[in-house]
C-alpha cells in the first residue's frame, strides 16, 4: 500500500514538472519577437553589406542584446549588438529604421509590432565617418543637407 502511494506521488510530481517545463517553453516562445520585412535596397549592418530582399530579424534569445539579421533567400546573415529604446505608444506594425547618406543605407532601429521597446543598433565606423563629413560641409551646401534621410519600412 505504501509503495503505491509513493508511486502515485512520484507520478503526480512528474506530471507537474512536465507541465511546468511546457509552460515555461511556451512562454519563452511567445516572448521572443521576430520582425519579417522586405528591404528594397542594399544596406549595411556594421561593416557587412546585405542585399535587397526578404529578411527575418530577431534577438538570439529574450535576454540577449545581439540582433540577427538573416536574408531569407540567400541565408546570409549579420549579427550586431543593440541597445533597448522605448516609445510611449506602441505601433500596431513592426518597422525597420534606416539612415540614408547618399546611396548608403545603414540599419538603425528594429521595432516589433505592438511593442513599446525596440532595438537600436550602434553606428559603425563607416557611418560615423560619413555623418561627420556631412556635418562638416552641411553649413556650406544645401546638397549636403539633403544627403541625409531617415527611412522607415
């Protein structure tokens, strides 16, 4: 009799443990945010140039600051460290924010739909150089002022 009670308690504990692990796995799966977007131009992530195409963007894990940007067609990818940024009101749709300097596009921010927190990519050395060059000549030239633009997709 005692052995059957112990067996029943052990089975109950096993069922509870499996249910708990399943709930945790489901919660983790739901909390990771992935953005899928079509980018109509070549762009840069850090020092890596990525072609126009369909992309999947997401962090490596929920607690990670590393963002993976993967081209769905060629499977080319880039990884870049990010920082969280916030807005007061969430947008229904996710978006990507690019900085355009002339013909050079740099990925700057990634936002998931329905979220007030997004990810901001640090500027690459190349982007900082272009930015400082444009700042130096912007006071002298209207053309230089028009060479910078923020683009949202």
